[in-house]
């Protein structure tokens, strides 16, 4: 009856996704049913690691992250885990022959969050690659399902999309990252002089990545194109909202997209998808 445990494991990853991100949950619902479980499994795993470094302040984060690394290695080698999130993740890794280096790079970036890193441009690129771009590549391996030629073609676009999403997260979470966690990801920026000019420079970089990512989204298989496009549009809406705020405003308040706004984005995105993508 192991299939019951497997079903439970994917359910836990799904609930984890729904609890932490309504945007990604809705995006996943827009994927074809056959691949939804795998994307829930990926999100559940990366959220687990992210929570360790971001939220577990009363515990030894380094010890917990090392434990997760060890349990990940065991789950991948033994092809089973008693941790439901790890169980669904290892199954997904094996089913889609995911590159183990992507997982290692992700965990490396999580380790970077345990330290006070003075980010220069190279470290900034390294962190974004491991924390966001590789997650996009894991998802892309699910979307392309063994088609290595398609994967290699779409790889640069998936990385751009992951990078754009992460940089928007940085802007959205600027207040908490800086004031609570003591982190500043943007390179060579003194947060004491974070002004509209600096904010505008970052936004220009994000806009360019969005433009490139959209080219790749249009080339995705039919099973994933609308789900990824919907996530893209959610983040684009968040980005536009951030752009309308001053540097002072985003330093003092976290910008959010309310559920009514998300519903509107979903409707308009579907219309756009039907008219421009098909």
C-alpha cells in the first residue's frame, strides 16, 4: 500500500504550496494535470529549505539545513524518505532525471543565507543562480520531460524568468530582509542611500529579463505554457505595483497583490493566452 504514502506525500507538498503562495498555486492549477504533482513537489522542497533559513530564528539554522542536506542525499540514494516533502521530491527527481547539480547549487545558496554576505556582482549572480534560476531549470526538466534538445533551447529563458522573479522578491521583501534578517542582496548598494534612482536601475534590469523570458514562455510545451504565463503575469502585476511606489515606500511597506487583483490577472491572462499564444 505504498501508493497511499506516495499520495499523502504529494498532498503535503501541494498543501505547502497553497499555504505559502497563492500565486504559484494558481499558476500550477493552470498546468496540465499530469505535471502538477511534480511542480508541487519542487515548490514544497525549496520552501522547506527557505523556511529554515528565513523563519526558524529560535533554532540552529545551520544544523537544520545540514540535516536537510543529509536527508536529501539519503532520499535520493535510497529512493524513499519518511519526510513526505522529501519523498515527493525524490520521486520527482528520479522520474524526470533531474540534474543533481541543480539541487546542490540550490542548497549552496541557502547556505549563503546563513551568513552575513557582502554581495558584490559575482556573489549576487551566484546567489540568484542557486536560489531561483536552478528552480526554474528543475521545473523546465518536468515541462520538457526528457526532451534534452528542447530543454537546452529553453534553458536561458527559464533562467531569466527565475532571475526576474527573484529580483522582484528582493524588492518586495526589502523591508524584512534588511530590517529583520539583516540581508542586502543588491550588490554595491548602501541601504542608507537606497533612492529612486537606484530602484529605477534595478527595475530596468528586471524589465529586460521579463522581455527575454516571454520569448521562451511562448516556446514551452502545451502542457505548461499557460501555467508559466500566468505566474509570469502575476509577477508582472506585482512588479508594476512596486514600480509605482517610491523607494521610501517599499522600504517601509511590503507590496502585495490582493486576491481580487489576482482574479482579474487570471481572467485577462487567459484571454490573452487564447488570442495570442494559440
